[in-house]
C-alpha cells in the first residue's frame, strides 16, 4: 500500500492545483524533491542504525512503527486544509517510506539464502509496482469523477487499506534471525552476533569499491527519475495530447506500459538467481546493467516522441506504438530490481 499512496499524486496534480489552496507547480516540485531528500536520509539512518535500534527492540517492531508513520500521515494528507499542511504530512511520511526499503529488504535477505533472493526481491518489486499501478488507477478515477474531494478520498482509501495491512502484518509476521540464511552459517547452531559498525577507514574502502559506487549512483539516479521527475510523467504526457479526456488516455497508456515492470521484475530476479547458482557472480550485475541500458533508451523514446492525433489512423498507431515501447522500457528497467 505504500506505493498505492505514492501513485495518487501523479494523477492528481491538476486537482491539487485547482482544489487545494496555495498549491503551485513549483510547490509540487518542492514536495517531490523534499520527500526524496528526506527519504534518502531515512534510508541511510535506518540502513545503518537499524541493527543498533533492533538491539533494544525487534526489527519487526521497528518496521511496524515506521510503516505506521507513512500510513498515518497519508491519512492526514486527505484532510489537508491547504498546501502547507499537505507538504508537511508528505514530508513526515517520507521518513516512513524511506525506512521501508532497508528494513524490508534486509529482512527478506535474512529469510532467504542468496540463491533465492533475486526471485524474492523480484516478487517484492512486483508487489510495489502493482501497488503503484492500483494507486494511479484509483487515484485517477476518484480524482476525475468524484469531484473536488476525489483526491482526498483516494488518500483516505490508501490509509484504510494500509492500516488493515499493517494490523495483519503485526499479528502474523515473524522476526527473522540476522544472517541465519547465509550459507556460511547453514550448520552453525550457536548465537550470531552482527557487528553493524563501520569505521572511517572501512567507509573509504567501501566507496573505493566499484560495485558500491555504482549502486549508489544507480540509486541516486533512479530516485531522481522515480521520486521527482516520475511524479510529472502523466502530467507531462497529458500536454502532448491536447484533446478531450487527454488525462484519461495518458493514464491508460501509462498503466498499460507500466505493467511491463511486473513481468520484468519477476524475470529479472529469476535470471539473477540462475546466474548466481551457476557460479557466475557477476551475472546479476550484467542482467541489471543490460536491463537499465535498454530500458532507459526505450523510455526516452516513450517520453520524447510526439503523439500524433490528427487522424484516427494516427491515433490508433500512436496508442499501439506507445504501449509497446513503454511496456518494453518498463520491462527491461525492472530487471535491476
């Protein structure tokens, strides 16, 4: 549900500009940039200090508390009196959404061995992408047909479902033991103590490692593309179609194209696991790199090529072309998940 709520904003920019007092396009840009910055800080804090905090309480509880932050603040966003309230709630919620990634992925890593993690990470990416798609669909429908309060209702729906999901997780999930799924500890019966501390010399060595530097650059670029520029995707594409129901047409194309990420995340994860099992440890990097290069090239065409609407034949071919090229673009980009 976290990406469900995140998918509401891109299809409701016009509604926020119209119905939420003091909202401007510049303000929407500030929201997206600020939430990205806060999210990155949250990722770093919980990624590094998550294990230290878990010495006092379990990671499961930390995961529950941080998830409640974004659930609660997205619910409050539906009640925003003006843009400044909305801005505050979204920024506070970014603390919870940022914590979700390191905590969630680390627990998956402790549940499953390295040879199966690619598939599990792919399933997680599948779920997040599906949630974003559902947020775009419901957010767009409610924003378009439920009047001035449509976008508020969408956030309210996200809050309700997010709260129920969190309650279900609270009573059903179990706490994984740190590092227990690693092959080195397969037959080890004693207690495992994990040292999370990184010294300055260790930090310099990490940044000198090409794979670590590449991952950091990739995360930064993907954050800019998804969390900031991605928010404007539907709004931008709508300007290319100046006609009746342009937003509905663009949203439909975007959802159909974006569904490629669902299959791509599964296949990318399985390909990575296959290479790992065969002993080709760089296989996952190669799969991700090829997916990113091909996918980004296709998505550039998806966003930059004009949408022709002069004749019915042009409209039909434009639809087919944009759906196919967008689908393939999202499909290959999802390999990196």
